[in-house]
């Protein structure tokens, strides 16, 4: 894996970790059905989808 792809993946992992913390904080303060919790969860889902796509691109030789 190239250095740029590795840095990009690490940056995305850091964003995911921060989003998880924000989601937990929102859940702890607002409860599970609050709009802030739901919006934070959507952001985390999108980050996880991007991360999964990057993993697939790196492991699927047909996608190059």
C-alpha cells in the first residue's frame, strides 16, 4: 500500500474514532432517539461506508 493511501486510511480511522466518541456523548446526554444522536449516527455510518470502500479497493484486484 502506498504511503498516501495508508495516511488516508489512518486519517479516516481517526475521524471514525472521533465520530464514535461524539455519538456516545450524544447518546449519554440526549438518549437514543434524539435528533442529535440520529444525525451523529448517520455521519458515523457514512465514514464507515467510506472506510469499507477503501478496504475493498485495496483488496479487490479487479477494481484497479
